[in-house]
């Protein structure tokens, strides 16, 4: 088994990016802010924010932020099996102020460019609801030097792109599931974490364990003269053979 580790590029990006597509500084209903156009897309700050924030107007909201984390996974051999994986982020702040408990969901993003987050990505690059890992409750998020790990499930493992860039999104579960929480004056459900621009480590980190598929191993042994016929395995020196 082989371990792959990778992170987004810091600015200026060459292959991958991390950042935010958001609609912010507004005062709108849930449907309007969630379905509207993005108006901000920072991707060069040292922190990234994901989540939602209510406004001071009853039943209105002022901020929806959707975080993108992209990693170049093309160095994983095309024919390898993806055995396990996790995406880790290091938090700096978390809010859980609505009446309903907040959680962060790991889903797929589909940015128009792998090296830039654009305003238009807010409505075009997000919207997937399939979980790539279990949600993490905001009450369980660490904001010290301990990583917050999304361990990939079967869908997450299948999502790893061994021929290019793997795109992830961290979003509020309220946003992903279109589940409007009970409004509260300026209530927040935000998760802030270090970006690739953070110096000294603690940047988003994807770890993938992968291994050569069994068929490929057998083919390699056969090519090296290490397989006999139905009788068993015979190395070049004839060390093992079936009867």
C-alpha cells in the first residue's frame, strides 16, 4: 500500500486552488440568498470560511459561504485501488448559534477553473448533496492544533480523480440540504479554517492510501516469469510450484 498526500496550491496557484464562493453583505430571504448570484470569491487569504449567517432582519440572511478545496491527485497510478482516505482541515473559529445544531458537510465542487474561484462558481460550482464523508457537527470541531478529519466513505473514495484534480467542497449542512434553520438575530453557523496560504503547516491536507490492483500484480508476476500454470506459482528459480 502506498500513501499519497496533497494540498491545494498557495497563491499564485499553478494546478489547484482553495477559497470561497459566496453571496455576502446582503439582507435577503433564504431562497433568494441561496439561489442568487455570487458576489465575492476570495482565494488568496490565510483563512477560509464556510457556512451561513442570519441578518438582523427577521427571517433574512446576510451571508452564504461555500468553500472549495482542490487537490491534484494525478500522481496516483490510474490502475491502483483507492483503499482509504481523509481530508483534514485545521480550524481557527467555529459558530453554532442557530436553534438547530450546525454541521459541516464534505461534498463535491465543480469549479470552472481548477486554479481560480470565481463569483459564478457560487451558483454553478456547488449544489451536490452526495456526502463524501460523514458530516462533522460544529460542536465537535477543533479550533486548536488538532485536525478536523473527514474520513472518506465509499462515494468519497470513488470521487478521487487519479487522472487529474479532485474537487471537494465544505458547506453548511443547512445549505447543502436546503434546510432553513430557525432565524435568530445575527445567528451564525460558520466554520473558519486555515487555507493553503497559511505558513507553518496546518493547511488543508488530503491523504489517500492506494494499492496496485490484484490483476495488475498477477500480470507483473507473469511478465517476470513468476507464475506457473494452473499448478501454482513458480518463481524464476522454480521455488514454488503446485502439484
